C-alpha cells in the first residue's frame, strides 16, 4: 500500500486551516434546542476568554433562551426597507469591522431581505469564514439541499430556503437530538410556537411519523459528514484501514456473464445500508485479448451500474488481485461484492483465485460472494484468443535473430564463444517489447536454435557434443523465455498506463474546453469537435425546437445527412432517455447512433454518432470513455439551462416586485378618493331617493370597493404580512354574517344555509374566514347566475368541511389548483364582473390558516368550493 499522504486531502486540510471554522448545530425540526445548545457552548467559549459576539439570534420569546443571550455582546442589526416595511437583518459589515474570534449566527438557511449584499445568510457566513472568523450556526435537516425532495415527499411541505451540501464539507457537525414524543410535548406546552400555531403544527408538519423520518435523516446526514471528515484526515495522515463510520460498497465485475446480477446485488446492498457504492472493472493485460462480445459485456455492465446510480471506474493493473486490493484500500470500502467464477485449475494456477485471495487479504471488509451462472461456466471454458501475434511479427523476429548471428560471427574473435550467448538475448527483449509475448517466445526459440547451429560444436548441426554446452543452451533458452515473458508484461503495463493517461488527459481537456464555453452554440460546437476528435467519428447534436429535433452543431460540417429511420431513432432517444440507432437494441437499421444528454432537468439534447467506415461508431472498449464524455456534455448543458433559469427568475422577481409596488400604490391611493365618492353617492341617494342612476352608482361603488379590498389583500398575501388570531368559531354565525354583509350582491339569489347548528366549533382566524366566505359567496353569485346558492357544513374525520355550492355552469377543466391562480377567470354567466383575484385571495388566506381548500364540479351541475377546518378542542 502507498503510505504517502493524499495530496488532495492535504490541500483540503490547508484550505480549511486558512479559513474560519464552521460548526453547525443540526436538528431534525424546530424546537429540538439548536439555538439553546449554540448559546450554551458559546457561553463556555466566552468563559474560556474567547472573544464571542452574537451576530443574530432568534429567541422567539422563550425566556430560557433570552437568559442565555444576556452575557454576550449583541451586535445591532441592520435595518432594510422593503415594500414599505422595515426589516432587520444581520449586519455583515459590522461583524467584519468588529472582527471577533467567534460569532453566533442563528438560522443558516435564512433568506436575506432584498438590498443585502448576499441573498442568503449562508453566503454571509462564508464571507465571515474567508475573513478568518469562526462561526457557530444552526440548521434544520429539511433545509439541506440534497434532502429537499425527500423531505417534501415525507412531510408534503416544500421547503424553499435551502443550504448547499458543499457547506457541510469542511464544517463540524453537532447533532442536537430530541425524541419525537418529547418534542411533541414541548410543542403542546407552548415552548416551540404560540398555542394556536402549535395546534396547527401538530396536525400537519409535527406528526410523530414526520418527526421520526426527519430524525433519521438528521442522524444519517450527521454520520455522513463525520465519515467524510474522518476519511479526509486519514488520507492526509496516510493512516491505513477501513474505519467504517459509514458503509461503502465496492462491486467488482469481469468480462464473464453475470456481471449485471452482481451490479443489481450491489445496488440492493447499498440501498439496504443507505451507503455509497462503486462498480470497478480491473483492466489487466488479458483485456487486450478479449473478444468483441467480452468487451461489449463489460461496457454494458458498467453502463447498467451508471444508470443505477453507481460510481463507475476502470482501473489498470498487472493482475485482478493487485488492482482490486489497491482500489479497495484507496476507497476504504467496507463491503465487497464478488462473483465466484468457474475457472479451470490451470487458469487459477497461473493467475490465482480472486475470491480466495480477497477473503484472505480483506481484513475488516465484509466479502459477499455470488455463485457463477451456468452461462459463465461455459464462457470460462472457452479457450482465449491466441496471443502469438501475426506472421509478420514472427518474420521480423527471425530477421532480428539473423542479424544477431551476423553480429556474433563478426565479434567472435573479440569476445569469444563464451560471451556470444548473451547477444542472443537482445532480439528476444526487443521483439517481446515491440510485439508481445507470442513473438517473443518465437524469437527465444529461434535464438536458441541459431546459437546451437552457428556457435556450439559441432557447428552447422543441431547436435550438441559437449555436455557443458547442453547446459549453456538450456540456460540461454530459459533466460530468453523468462525475459520474453517479463518484457511482454512490462509492455502490457506500459500500454495500459499510457492509454489510461491519454484518456484522463483527454477527458480533462474536454472539461476545460466546456468550462470556457459560455453559450449554447459554443458549448455544442465544443462537444461535437472534441468527441469527434477523441473517438474518430462523425458527431451531430440535436435539440428540441418548434417542429421537432433540430441540428445545432456537427463535426465535420458536412456530416452525413439523417434519413427517416435516423430521425425516428433520435426521437426515441429524446423521449425514452435511452440510446437508439445502429449498435443498440432499438432501430438498428439507422446509420446513426443516438445518445440522450440526461440531466436532473430531463433530456436537454441528443448526440448522434456515425462511423466513417459504415460500421458501428463505438467499439465496446470505448463505451466507458463515451459515457464519461456524455456525462460532462450533459452537465455543461445543464449548467447553461440553470444559468438561463436564474436570469429568468431574476426578471420574474423584478416583475413581481414592480407588480406588488403597483398594487400597493393603487390600493392605498384609491382608498381616499373612493371613500369620498361613496359619501357623495350616499348624499345624492338621500336627496334623490328612488333615482335609478343613484342606485346603479351605489352598486358600482360597492363593487369597486370590494375590488380595492381584494387588491390590498393580495398585496398582503404576496408580502407575507398576513397575521393570525386563531380562536373558536361557530360556523352558523360565520355563514350568517357573511350572507348579511352581501345582502345586496345576493339579492337575486336563493341562499340556503345548510350548516347544522350542532357542528362543533372550529379553530380559525375570524377575520380571514369572513373574507374567505365573502369571496366564495361573491364568486357563486357572479358565476352561478341568479339561482340557488348553498352553504353546506358537515363533520369529517379530520374536522369540519364548509362548502359553498352554486348551480351554474360549473368550473372549467373540472376545477383543481388552477381555479385559485391569480387573475384566473373562467367562462360562464356574467364573467366580465369578476376580477380574477377573489379565489386567489381565498387560497392565500386558507394557506395562512393551514386549512386545505378544494374546487370541483358537482355531479348534477354547478361548482363546489370547500375548505377543511380543524375542530376546536377545549383545554
């Protein structure tokens, strides 16, 4: 084993020492005590004489947390004006000017207000660390970027504020853990949220199942960080061993059948252990003599492993055993998956048994051995391809031996017959190094015979008269054979090393060329040119445009045209995400072979390859290189797409800001003149009672005021300024109050109150619920026509459902989430009267109260909009 420290690990250690250290107090959910633990440990550092200050800490009104803040110097926060609101954020410049040894920064995933230097607080922390300041911070596991989708699938809540996983790479992690039952008790006691918010949280996010799942994620994420930090330290110090703080699975595959089964077994094992895994093929000199089907089998096995999420590697080595031992040690794997091949005793005598050797040598590693498949046994019994070379190579060997005979005859008077035998080692070494083992053995045999014929008495015969000469001949032949074998092995190792170095250099150069490309056209051109040069094929790149796939780059520029079958293969590759065309299992009649550039955003482009000699464009031994190049090309296109999305998001964000400012201005600037107009209309109505024009004006003023109130409510929802005052509510009174306030709007409608008086009280904000009912009833009156409107209430398993139903034409497209989109307006009776804001406001207020809302069409006609409210329980 190489006992030198890993240079990359040493560099990471050096960079870590040059920056301020980061310690993250990681928790499964709010309320487990992260801030408390951070302040407690900060207080210990303060008592030790360290210069510790508080950059920002959120106490949430908890007395015990506020008591811990008292001993610290708290740096004032910076005031930021945003949409007529005054927000307070951490003052980054003040901390840099103060330059403490340690700063406490709460809520690492926090999003800063617009106008701050960085949009995210974790970026502020990175700048503090660059300045050499140590940082303690807190984070919940649901804010880790790589776990965002998993958390959303468990809790049904999408967390928008996330922190990149790279932050954890050089951070110290301290897990602040609390069992779910204890956290729920803290929540009920009001130690996490105020009672109203706590009750809603218990019914949704803070269920025991959710908390248990989040706790497991936090434990695993902390263990992963510890494992990585430990491996970095071990590599930097060159300490051997597996040190299984985290499981790492290695699957070794060969050219024999059954490799796909090994890969699937490794995938199942990695999933069961929730471990990282890697699939490796050890490329020995024997690989040069593989048949085409064996090379194809290796390529397909590695492609399968890559598609299942494994890291794939091809490692050149003198023997499978040596390569596997070295890779196992370098990876520090804890689980090894091998296949038991049915080799002949002669093969194992020459090359050794991989399984037996790994069982003896893999100390601290669990070795999983799978039996060989019947097809593998038949494959193993097949004789390998002959390795004796071409006849031209043997002819060159014969000529080299002939030249050596001439040289020996010329130098015989100078060196004598005793030194001539050494000359015959020269052609053996040269031929074995140049052409391999077979021609080398042939040269060794011809050299021995030539030495006997021309230099051992009796001359010019193959008879050896002197017994001592017999021994000399045998020693010469043995040395020649040994030299040929050794030279051929060195040649094979040099060939493997050279090819591996060339491919690595080519991939690195390809990555650098892609990094320099800044737009889609230049990136596509680089992809085509580099892959065409590396693989010696014609390359085209297709992307989806209006009307189908369109060629955006090719190399050479006059690449062969695509036929109908080629277009079908390209469409297949785009839609299925699998390779298609010649040399694949789909549409093999095509002249091109197409590979999709798959990313987390989907298929972004399709790469087409065509051989210039009409054969398959990619040989099996080049499939892994192609897979690597395709991966880098896909990442480059994904980077361009993400950059474009960021630019579009910036534009949308600015547009939303302008829209919110416009709505706010309209809402506030129209209120005063509208009040004056309403007063004037009321005065005219008193002076001229019964005047039709006055009645119309009064109705339009009421509608305009309602529209203005909707604008203001929409601004409040967008700004997140909706405040809650949860209390028990009688739905009968709430429905009657809403109907009374809309008596003018509902004058032509038959309103039926179907709310049973024996329904339990519900928990809701009375003001928001009143607004919800007003908008639902107004929507029913406008879109349902002058018919019957029903307000229905019924008990459900989870609470009470309050529904408003009309008997109009119903919702377009059977309702759904699109019904509640801003400015969404359907087709129906008198739709011109709607603003498209009412139901969006209903959705915003319902979400603020944590009450699900639904929209659907009734079976016998009409729209039904319902909200589910939790039942109030007396305490």
